[in-house]
C-alpha cells in the first residue's frame, strides 16, 4: 500500500482554493456579460420602436444575441432544429408587447452558433474558466499523487472531481455551441460544489477502505462522475427553459419584457431540444454506472443486487431519466413538463449523493466523514 503524501495533499487544497477563486471571478464576468448585453439590446429595441429610429450596421453588430439576430435585429428561428417528436422551431417574431418588448420576443439564434459579435466580458469569462479548469486539474492530480490512487474514495474527492468534469464538459461544448449564456449558472453550480466539498465534506488524504480497492472503482465511478456532469448541464438548461418559457408567454400576452438578459438565451424549445440530447447521453452513462455497479457488487459481496439504499436510489435515478426520455419521445411530454422532470432527475442525483451517503447506513457508506 503506497504511503500518504500529506505535502501533495496540502498542494491539492491550495490549488483547489485558487481554482474556486478563479471560478468566482469567471462567474462575475459571465454575469457582467448578461447585464451588459441586456442593456445593449434594450437600447436597440428602444430605437426600433421609434418612428424615425434606424438601427445602423454598427449598432446591430453590437447586439450579442447570436448569429441569427445579429444579422438584422430580428430573431429568426432555425427551422432545422427540431425535437424527437418532430416539432420544428417556431418563429418568435410578431409577438406584441409594450415599450422595448414590442414586435418580438427576442431570443438568441436557435442553432446556438457563434455570431460575428465580440462580447468582451464573455471572452474574459471563458478565459478565466479555462484557467480555473487548469488549476482544478492540478488540484485533482495532486490529490491523486498524495493518496497514491484515483481521487474518488470519499464524498470530498467525488464532489471535487465531479465539479472539475462538469467545468471541462462545459468548455468542450463551448467549442461547437455558443452556450456562454449558461456560464453564470454552470460556474455558479461548480462554485457551490467546491464550497460544499471544502466546508461540509472535507476529508484528509488517506487510503481507500478495503471494499473500494478494486479496478472497478475506476470504471464505475468515472462513468458516474461523467454522467453527473452531463446532468448538471441539463439541470441548468432546464431551469433556464422554465424562465424563458414564462417570459415568452408573458410577452406574447402583451406583458412587458422585464428579463432583458434572457434575450441572450435561445428559445425554450431550443433549450429543450439540446437538453434532451445531452440527457440521452447522460442516461446511457448512468445505465453503465448501474450495470458496472452490479457487477462490482457481485465481485465484492457475491450478489448483483441487494436492495442496499445506494443501489435503490441509483436505480430510482435511472427510472426518472428513463421516464423523462420515454415521455418526451413518445408521449408528448414537452415544454415545462419535460423541464420539470429533468430537474427532478437531477434533484434525485443530489439526494443520492448527499442524504443517502450521509444518513443511510449500508454497504455503500464511503462518505469518509
């Protein structure tokens, strides 16, 4: 059994703190981008309702609402984006409202492609997030060297590693899709995860309990971490979908558009479509998590399934997401119902990690607390 290197453990905590600080600054930059872009859009909309007001090309180029809106000031939905039920994205123009909201419910490009606008705060926020991920990676690797094993042996290690994977997945998605509007919410969740890990679940560097000393730990937990990271993204998207849906209905009914920052966010249907695809990937990963967990249980305890609390809640999560995918694909559960079901699935993941690990005794009591 390798010796514990406490110095590397201390370096891990230092870099974890630096990563959390960097994420915090990135969070502020993402929020600044939403606020600044909302103000710019409000100015353009105000000029649009004036009889003699004409939007110049320079002003339109500064409107950071995606490629579609930046080309002309109106939000043209991409009819090529459709959900599994075959519904095409509906145009969001020609919706009446008061003041700046008159004429359209302005949203970002449905395809979530990068436009020609240059949003300095968003670029700074992404750069800071990249720096935070690098520092975070150093912290996780230092923890691994300090313990002489993979850093997934207790709740502190699982949560810090899960936060790192969530941030890394977010950056990878940014390569193909302009999800910078999601940065405030995703980075905010990552900060919460790191704070919870440091305050509630901190555990000194140590050896694994005997039951975890298996190569199945790497297979089973790595897939669980990746799936949880994907579910974190869809949780943020589903929450935004609810807000955007409420905003679109309110403006369509003639109300004022008070959520200006939501103009950077695609329509509720666009968010729902992308969230569905990502949830499908996460569900596949969670299916393998459940399968490999059962195989590991047979190797360790001589049975595939024993109705242990952790096993039951892992299965409950699988059932919730399976129900979500099935209901949306075949039963027409779209819109806010689909969003709420996705949110319920993520809340089950959180419950399984926090309450079950801490307060339910069983064969999976590896919290380290």
